[in-house]
C-alpha cells in the first residue's frame, strides 16, 4: 500500500516539477501523500521535484507536526526539534521542508490524500500583483468552477514558517465553516498555490486549471479588466452537497 502511494507521489511530483509546465524550478515546491491516519510522505528539504525518486521523500507523523501549530506557546525555534521527533525513522538523515507544516494541517482531512504546493509563473503573476485579492475572488469560466470549485482560500502574505502555517489553518477552517464544503485550492499572496485532493489527478488538474485561469486573467486585465461569472452562474455549475461538511470529522481533532 505505502509503496504504491509513494510511486503515485513520485509521478505527481515529477509532473508538478516538469520545467515545461513552469510550476516549480530548483528546490521550489513540495508534495505529499498520507500513508495512514497519522503519517505522510513529504518532499525532503533540498530536493528537486523534476527528477525526484524514493530517496527524495521522508515519512513524518501528522500529529507530531500539527501539535506545534496547535500549541500557541510554540515558536519557530521549536520547529527543528519537533521535525526531528516527528520522523518515523529516528535514524533518518534527511529533513522535511518547513512547508511540511502546511501539508500536515491539510492531511488531517480524511477526504484529502495528496497535496501539491507549487510556485507557478502565471498564478504568481496574479498573486504578486497589486490586484491579487480581487483577481482571485471570482470565477472566469465554467471549467474553472469544475476544477477549482466556486471559491479558493485566500491567504494574505505573512512570515513563512509557523506564522504562515497558523494563518493557513485559521483561514482554511473559516472557509469550511462559512462555505460548508472543502476547497480544492489555497492561494498564498506573494508565494504560491496549494492544491489538495483524493488523487494525484485531482491535485495536478487543479494546478493546471489555476495556471490556465491565471493566464486568462492576466490577459483580461490587459484588455480592460476581467468580467467574472455572476454568483448565480457559478452556483449553476457548482452543485453544493446536501450536507454541509463539518471539520470536526478531522481525525484526532478536538470538536
Ligand atoms: Zn512555497
């Protein structure tokens, strides 16, 4: 089981790191898969997605990594020690990137198994612009709604590391509470994209669609500004499930 998910993770990561896609270069980006209820493989620090293999991933405990995010007294100085303790193999020499915290938060959600984090060129052209928040607030065309749902989670720029992990956790939980559904994409200002799903395909399609929509958006701004779909038109494409999703179904989470 774990070997086959690792193989799927390798293929997904190579796609996300393919230079032809422009989603990540050098050591940029990271990816993960949940192995079982409390463990996940995540890209090791200092590895490149484009040619990654088994040796590019480390196995880490979800609950040990998220404990530091949930503990308001913990600071960035505690991260190195906690990451060491969270390694499933105590003799492991490689380390997960500090962004492994973002993966651990999201992998507590049973419906997500694969996570991809990238810095795609056009998505970042939008996220690094003065109009970023407005530009990602709407939907442009029906297929974008199908891949990326009706709305993405917006994260304003904050310090990378623990501060960012806590901001993502807070805003992700607020999104689920307000919308009653799980998002497919998280957009981080001046940083990049996270996509989440039950399969590698869900992650790569959402990344592809974010990049396509961002290219359209850049050009729409050049032609006088985007005309977003109306909320009614978005709702006609995006059919909400009857029952609102509740985050207290997250494994190990207190109510
Ligand atoms: Zn990043």
